[in-house]
């Protein structure tokens, strides 16, 4: 589960911003939150809105960059690894529009939870060189807080359960300590717990990667298949079933079954419309997230699906009877048909927009206040007020509205 993410000096993000999946103390839809074993409350869904070029995608990319920085070295040393990230060197781009910021490092802070513990991981990087790194843990069953390691330019200190581990004197300055521990001590219970979250606990869906879309084998699970079929039927398509065959070279062929006026026929997925093919590249990941309780991150989710299906998917994550394992859906969107109080809590709606210095700001609807200092009412017409520019991230009139404090 993703709890909170903070980033500073990354691409269009100049100043520190925090994306928070902790549920705010508000009264709407109190049954639509994930309650963890220690009573802490987290959001199952968050959507980021804003103008094109406002920085929405950069928020998600920043989270993915941390995961890639940690996992890429592990994949590079594992011949059997299923590569989820590009195998090229990761050069992290700082804010580009100020000379002083370009010379400063990029800072990340990530809070995440597994079944065992909550972890705080801090990473400071300049281009590809690691300047600072820190890992802390809180055990969920006891509430015990412990530091696990700290790495700075002065050296590395291993603490707590990591105190007896040995570190090479020649640790590469571009290699995260967390990656090194994963390579060297892969059987260590705590290290395995942490890295399993990075590898399996959070997924970044990239529509432009055909290899990811071919991972349809994930739908061999009957529970996943059942949810996929429900979502297809929500679209009122005449597909009643589908099956997969594994071909040579690990290629997967998908066949869809149709029934029209009582006549049954089967088509290869390649014969379906482009819209249906895109659905089959998306829906298994949605379903698998719900079944396994992972965090799914999707840029421009609404660009690939009908608004009716978008609402259906959001409500699946919001339904705690369906979402029994604490799955989370985080996505960027332009679709206003779902931006209303029946679909979202105010803390699930976020806005990204740029100020005059081309620096992205990120803020949630629940923390937004107008010029009178008033909060947005929970029964307000969110979509209407958004289009009127009242939230400062209007997609059509952003050069005409009063940016107020966002121009700072």
C-alpha cells in the first residue's frame, strides 16, 4: 500500500510537493476507506486533474523513478528477471527553468506498507549519483519504530536488524544501498519484504509498452477473469468469454467468444476493434490489482476507456466488499463526468498546475481554500467549479484565471 510520497526538484516540480494516500478526517463516504490492522485509514483511489503540461504525469513518473532506481540493478543481475523498467542508466532530471535548481539534487521520500510493517525510504540523487539514503521501519503488530540504515557522504551506518550485515567498501556511488542489500542478502526476511513491495506491491501501467500488454497470462486466474468479464459487460459488448493460448517464444494469443442472436463465434483479439484491444491491455491489470491488493498507477486512464467504464472501475476500488485486500488505483485524468461527490471523497481529488515560473504545484481538493479562506463543500458541484477555474487548474482557461498563491 502506498501511504505518502514527497518529491522536490524533479522535472517540472521545483518545490517540495506531497501526494498523500492517507484518508483525511472528513465525513463523506466513510465506508470507502482502507482500514489497516492498526486502525490507520488509507484511500483506495486518487485522481490527479489539471491542464496539459501542468505536471500530472511528472508526479506519477517521480514515484516510478524511485522504484526503477531500486529495482533496475536487481534485474540486471538476474537472468530470469521479468524486466519492468528500461535497462539503461537512470539519469534523474532536476527542475529545468532555474540555474540554481539544475545544480541541486532531487529528493524523494516514500512511505509504504506491507503486511508486516510501514517503511519510510528517503533517497537524494544528483543525476544518477546517490548522495543520501535512509530507511526506517514501524512494525504493525507492535508499533515499534526502528532505523534500519543511513547513508550519507560521510559513510554508511547499518542499524537495528541490519546492524550485522556487511557492506562492500567499494559500493558504487550510482547504486542505491537498498539495491545492494537486495542483491547481496536476498533471503533476508526484512529486505525481501521491502523489495517485494517495490516489485509486486506497486505496478505502473504503460500503454506504450506492448510487452506489458502481452502479459495477459495474468488473467489465467479465475478471480481475475471474472472481474474482467464483468467490466467488459459493463461496456455492453457482446463478448461473453475469452481464453488464452501460449504459443512459441512465450507469445500469448487471446480469443474472444461472442454470442449474437443466439449464434456463438470466436475471434482472435487481433481481429477486434482497437478499442476492444486496448481494453484487454488494461482490464486484467485492474482486476489483478483488486484480487491481489496492489497499488496500480496509470497515466491518462480516461484516454483509453469510455466514461461509463471509468466510473465502474473507480467504484470497484471504492467498494470494500469487492476491494477486500486493500488495492489502490492512482491515475491522471481529464474526464469530468466522474468528478463529483458521488464518486470521490474530496481527499481523493488532486490538482496539478504550473505557476508563472513553470513550476508545478500539487494540491488536493480537501485542502483547497478560496480567497475567503473557505473550504470546498462536500456537496459542491466539483466539475462545474473546476471548469469555472475556481480550483486553479482549469484545463481551458488557465492563462485567463487568477492564479493567486499558485504563482508564487
